[in-house]
C-alpha cells in the first residue's frame, strides 16, 4: 500500500498498533481486526499527528517572526539558546509551564481559567478543518471554508470572557476593544470570501484550491478581495497596525495583563496558532494552496510531500509580509480602526464581489493561455 | 543680557507700583526687585500687565536661618530679559500671597517651595504635597534639616 | 536611620512615634526598624499558596533527575524582565535592548505586566515613596523569580543615599540575587549581570 | 530667520496609493542591509573595547560602529599601584560620594602605617575625581566594567584587589589631568604657629621641614611664649597639595593662598 | 460604561519614568487627569548643599539622565557667575558643542521612545543604535556614556583627543541620512499622521500662561529660544534657525524636534570648524581651592569660613533639549554652595498636562505624553 496521505499514515499506524496488540494477546486479535475500530483509532492518530505538527509549526512561526523582526530592526534576535535560537521558544514554553499559576483574588474563577483554555482549543480546531494537501485531510466537508471562518470568529467571545473575569481595568478595556474590533472585521472578511465563492463556485476549500490551477487568472478578479481579506485578517489576528487590544503603550498588556504562567502561554500560543491558521487560509483562498500554476515544470510538484512544502512556503511568506508590516507601521486608534473597517473595507469588499461576479459573467477571458473553468 | 535696573525702576514708577523696596542690578537679569510681601498680589499684576513679564520661570525659597527669602524668576518675551523678584519673609511663619492667579504656572512651583522650604502660599488653590508622600512633616531644604550617612537599617514589610 | 527622622530641631517638631500618611505610604519609624506598609490587593492572597505550590513542585522535580535539569535550563534561558524604568540606569537598560547589544539574543524580553515576568531589574534610585509599589510588583510576579539590583542606587543608594527620600539599597525591600555595579552600568555590564544570574540559577538548580 | 517646519513637513503624501509605502520601503531596505551584518555586537564573544573587532565590524557593515577610537577613556574599575601610593588621602578627600576608605596595607613602618584606598563600588559614581586628584598617578581607571556579583560585600574592593587589576595591565584612562600652572600653595600664618611638628610628621611626601627660627626675647612684662622655636617650611615643588598638614594643624595656622 | 479612575503608573509602559498619571475616563474619553510626581525625588538640591562646587557636577549628570551635558552646562554657568570665574574661550566652544551633541542624543532618545509608544517597533531600535554613536563620541572625550563629569568650574576637564573632529564628522555624516529615514518612517505613513494630527493642542497663549517652554512652545508658533534671545556661551557666534510650527499639536512637536536635530548638526559642524583652528587652554589658569575635586580638597570642614572669600549669586538659563532650564546658585563664601535651585522645563510642561490631555482618548495619551518628552529625573530632582 502506497502511503501518500496523512490518512494512510494514520491508518497504517492504527493497523500496526492493533495488530501488535492482537499478536501479544491472541484472543483479542479477532475483535481488534474490526474495521470501524481501526478507523476510529486512525482518526485519533490523525488528530495527534496534526496537533503535534501544528504546535511545532506554531513555535517555529514564533521563531521565524523573532528572527525576521530582528533583521528588520538591525539586530539579531534570539541566537544563543540552541542553534540560532531555535530552542528559544521551547525554553519559553517550558518555563511558563513551570511558572506558578495563580488567580487574582477578585477574579472570576471559571472565566479566568476557562477563557484562555477555550481560546487555545478553538484556535487549534482550525487545523482540523484546513486542508494542507490533497488527501491530507478529510475532503468530505462541503462547507469547510464556512466552518473555518466560524471557528475563527469564536475568539472575541473567549477573549472578552477572560478579560472580564480578570477584574482589571486594562484587561476590560482591552477585551472590549477586541470584541468591537473582531466583530467589525468579520463583515468585510465574509464579503471578501463571497467573492472567492462566486469565482470558484464552492464552499469547499479543496475545490477552491483546485480551481486555482489557473493561477494567474485567479488573482485578477480577486486582487481587491485579497487586499480586503488580508487587512481583515490582520485585525482578526490582532497584529500591528491593528493590535489595539494589546496596545502596550496605553493598556499595559491588554487583556492578558493579569495572566501569567501557563495561562499566559495559552494566550501566546493561541495568538500564533491563529496567525498560522490565518496565513494558511490566505494561501488556500487566494494563493493557490498547495498547487502551483499549471505551467511550472512537473518536477517541482512531484517530489514527496511537495504539496505541504509549497503550502508551508507560501504560508511563511505571507506571514513574512505580516512581520514586515509590523516592523514598519504604527498602531491605529480604536475609532480609526472601526472607521477603516466599516467605511473603507466594507465598500471595497462589496466592490470586490461585484468585480468577481462580472468576471464570472464574462467567463472566458483566456489569460496566459489558460482557459478558465469556472462555475465548479 | 545687561542688567538695567534704572529702566525697571522707571517702568515700575510709571505703573504706580507700591511695595517696591529696592531695585538692584543683577548679573544675568534686568534687575532684582526687592518687595514687601504684603503688596505681592498687586505687584505681580503690575509685572505681568504693565511690564510684560508674561512668563514665570520658577519660584524658589531660601532659608536664611533668621529669615526666609522667596524669589520669582520672570521672563519677558517682548524685551527678552529676566527679572528676579525677591521678598524677605518672617522666620516664624513664612507666608506670602500666591502668584497662581497671575501666572497659572506658579501652581506647582509654589507647591514645591511649600513642601521643600516651608513657605506657605496664601490662597493657593491646591497646596498639597507634590514630591514627598502625603503626610510628610518635614521641610527638607531648611537649614536645620541635616543629612547623614544611612546606617544599617532594618526594613520590615507589613501588609495592611 | 537615614533621613526619615532627622534629629534637627524644627518649627513644628513631629511627635515621636509612627508617621503614617493617609495612604500608608510613609516608612514608619519605631526603634530603628523601618516598616513599609503596603497595600496589595492580590499579593496577600496568592503569595502563601504560590510558595506552597512552588515548593511542592520543586520537591517533585527534585525526585526526577530528568525533568529538573530541563526546567532549570528553560528557566534560566528565558528570563523575562519587568519593563520598568526608574532612573538613569533605565536608559542603559533600554540601550541593552537596542540594536547594538540586543539582549533578546539571550531570550530576555521585557514584559509590561509583572504577572508574566521572572526577573525584576531595579534600574535606578528607589525612593520611600515608591518602595511599597516596588514590593507590590515583586509580589505580583509568580514564582520562581529573581531580582537584579542594577547600578549603585539600587545597590546601596549610590550618590543619593544620604538624601532624605532615598532607600539605601533595594536589598532592604526585596531579596537581591545579583548586584551590578556601575553608575550607570554599561549595557554590556547588564548583560554580564544577566549571564551571571543564569549561571547562578544553574548552580542553585532552581 | 525662523525655520517654519510646518509647511515643509505637513504636505500630504503625493500618491494616495502609497500612504504606507514609504515606511515599508525603508524597513525593507534596512532588512536587506542587516541580512549581511546587523549592527549587533555579540557581546560575550565580541567586545567593543577590542579595536581590531571595531575596525572589522565597521568595514563589514559600512557604518561607524563604536566610533570611539579612544575607547580607553572609559572610566571603569580602578587600578591601584600599591607600591607607588604615598597615602596622601587625596582620593578619599576628593570623592564626592565618600566611598573611599583608607585602609592599612602591609609594607609601612609601624609608626606610619601605609594606608591605601579601598573603594566600595556600591557607592562609587565613577566620576574619576580620585584618579584626577592622585598626584602620583597610582590610582587610575581601567576600561573594565563587568562587576556583577551575587554578594554585596564583594563590591568592596580592597587595595590588594585593585593591585591585582593593576597587574593585569588593562588599558588605563590615558587622559591625565595636568596640574594647573600656578596652583595655590600652603601658606603659614606665622604668629599662630606653635611649632608642634604635626604637619611635618604627617606629610606624605616629606616636603615639610621644621627649621629653627631665632628666639625672640619676651617683651618686658610678658611671660616667655610657650613655643618650640621651629616653624615648617614647605618645599613647593615636592608638595602635592593634599592638605593633610592643614587638617592636622591644631592651631589652624596653615591655609591655601598664593605667595604674592 | 460608567466613569472610572485608572492609574497609569508608576509601572506603566507609557510613563517613561517613575510617575503616575491618574486618569478619569468614560469609555475611552478622558475626563480628568491628575499627575502624581515625586517617585524619583532624590533631594538633589539638598545634597548639593553638602558638596563642593565641582562635586555637584556628578549630581547634574543624574538630574536629567538623557541630557547630562546640558545640565552640567547649566550648573557650571551659574556656579561660575556666583564664584566670579570665567572659562577660556575654547572651553566655551567645547561646552557648546557638547550641549548640541546632547540635544541631538536627547532628541533621538525622545524619537525612539515616542514612536515606540505608537506601536512602531523598529524606529526605536534605529534610534537607540544611532544614539549610541553619539554616546561613543562622548565616551571618547569624557570617559562616560551617560554620566560625563566633564565640565569643571572654570573650564572643562580635558581637551578633545586627537582625531576627535574627524570621528565627529563621520558620525554627523552618518546621522544626516538617518534623520531622513526617521522622517520617512513616520511622516511617510498616513497612519502616523492620523494618530498625531490635531492631538494635544496647546495654543501659544496657553503655553505662555502655563509656563510651557521648549519644543512644545515653539510648536505653537512662538520663537522663544534662549539660545537666540539671550545668547549664552558662544551661541551668538554660530548660525542656526529656530524651528517653529503653528498647530501646537503632536505633529508640530515632532516636526520641531526633527528640525532642531538638523539645526544641531549645523551648529556642531560650525563649532568643529572653529575648534580645528583655535587651540588653547581649556581650563582657567588660577582656580581657587574651595571648588573641591579634583584640584585637591580644602582640608578641614568649614575652615574657609573664617577667611574672606567673595560671595555672590549666579543665575543662568539655557535652552535644554526639553525647554528652558534655569539654575540659581547662592554662594555665601563657604566651600559649599549655600542654596542651589533648578528650574526644570519638564516640571512646568507636565504641570500643564490637564490642559492638553482632557477631551482626548485613552489611546491618545501615549502619543501626547510622548511628545512632551518626560524625563522624570529632572522633574523630581
């Protein structure tokens, strides 16, 4: 059996594991051979691999940001812990794991502990939905894109819960800003996605990616939608210039002011999980996902794990752009942020939908020799 | 830059200022004007309105053991010069009328002079501690207040 | 006693006994023992619990020869100092995080909230007015935590130790792990102090 | 005359599409530059006080890193040459922070124990007044700055410890203060002097000699003055102006002044 | 949401020092502010009374730790007047150059801190990097990075070392394009402009009334600059322009400071040219003993009092990087100054803060207070 997808790996491991158990305890061999049981175990293994991969990727993303930001700032960034500071974030995580976790006296216990946990868990759910390559996830979700966006928009709820239950004024202001900001930016993001749906004709991320084999044609009608989506994503990820909820200068550390130790690590991790997921989403929706334009040599796409390689490369490039923006731009103010959201981005996203629809109507402009196959 | 007490004296006379005791030359300022503390409020108005000293640089006090001195450093944008006002105060209960209605910037300077030197400013809008904690009872810039090397000192933290 | 109780004859001689301001911010002087009264909302609650939890955790780790060195390595390689500037040394503290010295190389990233810090760098003169705030900040930091007294003012009051308002050494208020001499210390000296603290943590096996 | 910066600075960005273009371009240029060599000094391995390193880095990065070629001027820890110290106390006198104590070191004769400075680096403000005041040049400041210690007591440097630093031959602060051309000298208020020899005994440079002066016969009706008929003569060229004699004089008859 | 008081400080990223801004807010709007100072009150004026004239210099560097040279210059001028001593010509020019270098370093430090408050991270590091070059120059001729102890009553400690003018010009050549870069990072982006335009407005008449000086005053349209109006040192012999703006807002202060940096570079170039061609002594010939270090101590405490030494009062005013600073030194003939009184510009600028904060938003506090350039060391002294 050729192992080409993550499912295959998981199935193979589950089979081997159950086979081993059956070999050791022969009476169990027959009931363990049940296909449903193997599939169930395979799903667990699949989840574990996905979780580990996404966590390691997230930590590498933090390292990537620190090093790149360092170069933007004419310095080196973490470099003495591990080779080139690769182990720095692992040290940070372990240290925070060891730190004493406590609850301020007047904080609300349930919200204080549940908020960050739920924030991290819902952020990690994203990776169950986002396909990373052909066959590397369950492709049977017809509305996977909508599901991804829904999971993405859970965050303000949990941020607000943890901010309120910290019983700190800075946290509360930060939480309110966060809620206002995320709700304001949901709308343009969804409208920009409508443009994608109009062009691709599907809510399934796999289909959307496959539609983008005509890469150059794809970018033309969706340039505006992409700009809107990336701007909205910046706000959703709470990165500079839209990192008002954690605005260091006025709100000490924003909504995580009262958090230390592992709960703070949850917040940090979840932030970067969201950044990673958001970057992958941008790549999937606009930059071709794991595919390359159809005219590139086949050798570039045929080596093992090529799909994941291209996807991650694109993801890190997109994240690099975010780091670049962070290095060069100041933070905006709340009212300006909301004004940008409601008065600039929403008209722009509506316009992008109209443009996309017009392209679909005209339907057959061959660009660079590619004949679009639109409408799903 | 040059000290010019005659000019100040002439202008003061023209403005009808009362309570001026002496106008002395002073290096770096137009003059040093000694005045009686009772006529402070009126004199401040004269200096601001008639002589054009619109900017109050600072207010300071000096403890001369037998008496206190309070001095005001004023600057005029029109003539580009400083003038020093100075008044001798009683050693027992040094007090003078506040300058903050005339120059709002005097507010904090007077608070500082009150807390460090111990000169009381009558009718000051907000005469409370600025640099030292509330309830501090000493006036450190008085001559009687001596500094000494800290000895070994045990500090205990008590939670309230 | 430093200058909080001058023996000088003053017009309004203070009555002997505790001198307490409304905010309880003054050091109280009784028989050569100075109390700093602090009003910490949260620290009192969590501090005993924190100490207990930490000692339990350390005990647990002590039994495991594998885990403890790993956590020690993590702890000493990721010291987050509190982003707090007191006086002159704060400028050199900032310079150490500037492009030329870049303290982030060692994993030292300043955080603004004491909850997320491991390291309190006292970079400047501590006055009696700020003493109780300093203690409160120290107590808000979760265990394990360390203190660096940067510069002479934090070490022993420096040139201002004779003044009436200055605490002659921050070790009177919080336990200090490493002293850095200098007035102010160069950024390299601060980095040297941080490296010294890392060596100290490794030595102590915290 | 006044440069009104309002007009220059406030003009709107020319191209509305490039509202964030300029900072992004600037950051990108810096990124490209520092990919080759950021201006960070990898401190424990590269040190600014190493001139070779400074040159190398400046050439590689194309910018003036650590321009101070006279880096040796830095005022760090003191180095003390115990052998040439004359125990004149000048360093302790001139210290504004009163962090220098004169402590006895072995090597003096029992009558006049040799005293050398001991510096508390928890109080020192590194102003350099002591090394400026040192007449023999035995106390000088080196470029060493790494002084972190877990123990407060270790910050007090004894003369021996500073002598060890001296023996390491670290770069010393090369700028030495020249003594002013016509300094004040120590003058004697002759009628007040009782000839007690205290100044000559304590003078660190032994530039005071007690000379006999002719006895003056008491005036009729007066008792003969209780006076040892000697008075100090100070050799100005050897005097280091430490003021020890002024401090020990019981009658306050020595003072600063000019001979004219 | 109802009104509430929040404490910004003494440990808060906005404060850049040790003070507490109590703010009453309604939602995000500021209704009232109440600054609480004194957390860094070190009694410098009192300690000065126990020190010799030269020994006060060590305190001056620490009074304002971003502008040590300027405060040394301020104090030295007042002390020289009080003691009746004049410094040689070359020393005056070196002092002027030092003050301008200090202004440059202080303004760059301000820039770094100010943009960091706005969330711009990289200019902070660029600023610190470029400021370090100026500090290197200081170190080359004074031996200290922040605390110089360089000026003495009657001159300066030592002459400039060999090769210094060349290095100084190299640094200025490096800095000039950097200033353009700073401008591109800030004024080049619309976000920065929208954060700063029309914020913290203080009109010229209000500035004068409230004692606000320095770049804050000049950004409101006034041309008051002590260097021009009442030239001290040798400022009458160099050419420079006074930077002014009209609006009196945060952008105006930014523009004024950026222009001042350029003017400082211009002044430094002129002083370097002068210093190249005029060698000479840097310290006065004959100095009295009671100055204290380093010209030997005065012996027993108080022994000078029985002799007749000149008395006097010295007043000096300089244009410090933050504004108008004054010193008032009373010499009563002892070896210590009888009373030293300083006027700190930030003290006055901060005392007016309710006038330029109320009515704006919480998010506006960092840029507004950043544009004031708070240095708590000189406020509390």
